C-alpha cells in the first residue's frame, strides 16, 4: 500500500478551541508578537516544538500506574536503567528532568573559560549552557547545510576538515568534548550519517578527545541512516542506534523527544570518574541519582517510550508524515530546507518574505503571520534565536513547524498547509519587527517585539 497510516488507534481526545482572526490579532499583540507568550488555549495547531508535546501510549500510561515512587532505589529506576542499557550500551546512566539539565551538569563539570566545544550545530540550550560555563560553542556544519535548496542526504554532518583545522589551530587541550547533534535541529532537522559519526570518532581518537552525542532524536536519525546510507538498508534500527551510541563516550538526551514522554532527560557516561562528578552535582541540584528530579511514573513512561520509539512501523509513519507536509509546501512554491527533516519542516523565511530585511527578523514576522492566519504556533530559528550579544548573524532565517509525536492527524496537517499557502499569497503585506524588550540569554523565549 502507498498510504502510510498512523500505526495506532486514538483512545482519548482533547478538545481544541477555534478562534477568530480578530481574537488572534489581540492575543498576538498582548504577547508582544512572540508566540511563546501566547496562552496555549488560544492556539489551534501547536507546532512550537516537538519537545514534551507528544501523546503517550496505553502501555506508558499503564507504567504510570504501576510506578514505584520510592525516594532511593525504586524499581522504576531499574526498569529505566535496563532499557537504556539495552538500547545505548552504557553502564553509567543518570536520569534528569530534561535535556537542558543534562547539558547543565555536563558543562558545569567539563566546561570553563578559554575552552571551545565544537559541534555540527549546537541548539539553543546547549549553546547557552556551554557559554554559561565560560566556554565557546563553535558550529562546524558541512557547506551544503546552509543552502536550503541543496538535497544532500545527510546535511546534518559535521565538517571533518574544519574540525581537524580547529583542533590544530587551538590545540586539543582547549577542547573538553566534541559534540554531535543527531538529528541536527538548528540545521533543519537534518540527519547525520553513520559514516560521519565514525569519522568524528576517529578524529577524537587520534587527538585524545572525548566525543559526546546530543541524542535527543537518535531514533529518527537511525531511521534516516537505514533509508539513505549504503549498506544500512537491511539493518534493524535498534542495531544502528546501538552503533551510534557505541561510537560515543557519552550523550545528553532530552527524553521529551525520542523518549516519547512529556518530561525527562538522560545523561550517559563511559568514564566512571566523570559519572561520579555528575552524580554529585545531580544530587545537589536535581535529586537523588535514582530519580534525577523525576517521579517514578516519569521513569516508567521513559522506559516504555524508549522501547516504542525504535519500532520501525512507528518511525516509518513519523518520518513520512513530516515529509508529506514538506512536499505539499514545496509544491505550493514555499521554499523549505530540503530534503524534509525528521521532526519538523523548516520554512526558508528569507525566501518567503524577501522584502523584510534580516535586521527586522523575517522569521519572526512569518511566525506571526501563521498565527494570525490560522492560530498555528511555530518557532523562529534565525536571528532572534541565535543573533544578538555580538554573535555573527546566522546563515539561515528559518521558521520551524515542529510536529508533536502521535498528536495530529493528516487533516490537521492539511489545515496547516492551507494556512501557509494563504499567508504566502499575502506575504507582501507582512511587516518586519524590532525587539523592544529581551534578556541577554535565550532571548527568543521571552523577548517582546513591535511591528516596524
């Protein structure tokens, strides 16, 4: 059959409220033209993020009911630990309340001033936690990654030659870890090849460097490897996932993505000494090492979610449904980052509204346009998120339509397509924005704007 159907049945529903355009205009202005500040009840289709916004399965809810809420040594922790060990192969496993908690702990123990952390592309909280430690975050994408129209199968890859040059120029002693984000969220949800992961590992081995994965979407990345990389088509996704992790010295994971849960994170180590330092810090700020700031029910849901996410029927549906949105937008003349990513579609805001200069935030203008037109909440990935504070302007101005897992049907996505086409037809009427209020760090979450 050509039609890819949802590999599940809907057992419970949640009503969503329709709004008028006049209401949405008022809500948008009240929020300072920042959809992060709009009340969720005023959003019809919420594509702000895929983080923690998915629907849990009946087996996950069953786990919630049978959870052990003991403070220390709960059975729920050991079930979670067993699943993570089976999937990733690590012995030293810490639960945290979400991915940025894992990042904060990691860079508090290995970061510091005058240090540099290279990556294919750091996402916002990773960069912020690195910089908070005093270190510098450096992105080393391949050249194809910054051209939305280029159809490279693994645009998330790290530029190996650039990594070698950086190490040679600054010295390995200034690099506490090399990070690789799979899939590459900042670069359009693009995957990283197994060949590239192996190449980064070889560089790190030659130069005596640690190698960590930012593995929030490890299963989606493994699916792309299976579909696109030579000699990988017949391998089970679980085997590919295991090899990805086997090549790393550690990993940070937000379980709110490929853990299929609403809260939770993981921090993995091979080095016992680092694990012990992280454990001590986790006890100080998160909770005991067998719960990490979570309830036992969260650990149960994570354990089941990590098992479900590597099911190939699920991954086939997940990636194809995102691809469907991208194909329809391209057919309507709306440029996206090609090929379509795993968890989201990224619209090229520069191409969408070329009359709005970068300094007036075309991505944020488009985000506002989509909300006005259809109550659709999305996220700017461009100069608002990554600009300011003396940073170089990002090479792409994007709007991310992040698809929550197991939440929306095809008719919801068709509605998003219709709204995007409507905005595209009227794009000449869109106005740029200026920032009127913003914090120094992670400004996109709380900044307020006014139209120019």
